[in-house]
């Protein structure tokens, strides 16, 4: 029975060595990379700072399709506003026509000539057979100016909504770059810890294998498994680093295989009070601005519908050149006059339209209050999250400083474990900084910041 157990153990050990040969080639080769975080980047590695990343991302964001779409939406709203304003001024038009008819456009009358004893054909033209007509008209709306004024105010509201939303794609892209930057630093430190642990596991496995006798103890298999697990952790961490490196290179517009060495930024904490954040959010938050301008548009729509009770009055004037178009009229003439139209009875359509517009205005006002309450609640939650993340970041940095002081007394027998511990604490400190920056970005986004 003991003989069969030993053979099974030998077979299992052979399989573990095959796996270790593959995983160890990926893991152990770079085990020293995590031992010194202040190393100089190797050849071909690009050292970058967070400020450089944000500056480049903000500059390149102008070519982003989302940013371009927001700019076009602003341009559309601007042109609609200018078009509505142009309708307030006199409208000048012209008309020209030139016709030739194949028949006489009128009536031929026969007139008796008693003195001569004959008859004569006399034409009574209604239109000229060869005619040219040119007319210039000027129309100035009178009562429609009131309606056009409210349409102009609605177009102003649309433009303000588009401007409030314009900066969101840029800020979102900057936040994504900042998050990826920190995640890459954290992943690199996790990779350093995994390499150190893989190296230690491999040393332990080799030590156990060298001390084993002809009969292989079963306990040595556990060391092989630990070495495989540590090597697999290195492979996973390496894949994570490569993924984040490719993502950050894509945001920066660099080749995806560019190796990056991100430098940890200096910690910064901003002093923002909750009342200040709430007040600024209620004044500059894009959702609040959109809700406020929606109320403006709804109220203008109510007034616009009420103006349908006023007759449409306009002043018209013009000049015409009559080139035999109307033979009975002078060759040229000018005119001026007033044109008025009014729908006397429409079976209550105006009343129902006004009531519907009033209900929509009330809905917009209620939506504005709900939006303000939601934004205020979001600011409160984001502010509390910011405070908590700041405390976590400060604690993590104090812990990191404490670990560095403890490791000041170098001991060769614990150098690798102390290095792994220091790297792990630094990764936790960077994670806390990332959480703080994300909380700050959420709060500034609610405050309408860019």
C-alpha cells in the first residue's frame, strides 16, 4: 500500500514540474522588478506623470466624437437662436416673371363703322401676350413680433442647455484617464508583490526537493502547488498590467505596446464645505440648468399660446414694374398697406392648447424641484464619501510612512518579505488616493466643474 502511494506521489510531482516549467518562465524572470519602486525606467519605457496625462487627454479630447457632437449641438442651438432673431426684422422679397402666350389673352370685339360702312375688330386685352413683371415687397410683422420674441427666448434656453452639457465628455475622458493611471500603478505593485512571492515559493520548493530522500515525502507536493499558485498570480498580474497599459496608451493616442512608468503624484486634498458644494451645484449643475431652462421654455410656450387670440397684423409695401403683364395698369407703381388675419372660431382648440401648455409648465416646475432635491442629496452623499475617502487616504499614507521607518533597519534575512510588505502597503495607499480622487471628481461633476 505504501509503495502505490509513493508512485502516485511521484507521478503527481512530475506533472507539477511540467506546469512549473511553463509558469516559472513567466514569473521568476522578473522577480527583482518589485524589490525597488524607485528604479529608473529601462530602455524603451516611457515615464509619465498624471499632469502630462490629463493635459494630453484634454487636448486630444477635442477630436473625440462625443466632444464634436456636443459642439455641433451648441452650433445648432446658436443658429436656431439667430434665425429666430432674424424674424423680428422686416422681410424683403422679390418676384420676377416673363411669359409668352400663343394666343391673344383677351376679347376681340367687332365695332360697326356706319360712315365707312365696314366693321373693325378691337381687342380688349386682359393679359399681355408678351409680358414681364417685376415686384419688390417689404413686410414688417407687427403682432407676430410678440410671438417671435417668445420663440427667441425658447431658442436661448436651448442654447444654454447645450452649453451646460458640452463639457461632460471632456471631464469624463479626463476622469477615465486618471482612473486608468492609478489602476496601472496599483497593478504594477501587485505584480511586484506576486513576483517576490513566486520567487520565495520557488526557493522553498527547490530547498524541499534538494533535502528529500529517495522516497519523496507527500509534504513536498504542497510546496510545488504553492509555487504554481504564486506563478499563476504573476501571470494574472502581468496580464492586468498589459491590459491597463494598452487602455492608457489608447487614451493618450500612443501605440498600445508602449511600456509606461507612471510616477505617483503628490497627495492633494481640497477644502470644500458641504454648503458651498450644494450652493454651487444648484447653480451650475447641468441637470439643474436643463430643468431650469425647461421651465423657461414651458412658460414661454404658455404665453405663446395665449397670443393666438391676437390677430396677425403686418405692414406691407412694395414696388412693381408692369411690362405689359396687365395692360390696363400703369407701367410701374408702388403700394403700401396693412394685412390682418384672425381665426374667429376654432371649436375650442386655443383653449385646450393653452390648458395643455399650462399643465406642461407645472410639470416642468415640479421636475425642477425634484431635480434640485436629487442633486442636493447626491452632493451630500458625494461629500460624505469624499470625507471618508480622505480619511482612508491619510491613514494609508501614515501607515506607509510607518512601514518605511520600520524597514529602515535593513536585515538581509527579511529583505524580500519587508519589500513585499512595503509594496503592498504602497498599493493600498494608491488605492486610497484613487478613491479620494474619484470621490472628488464626482463632487466636482455635481458642482458643474470641468
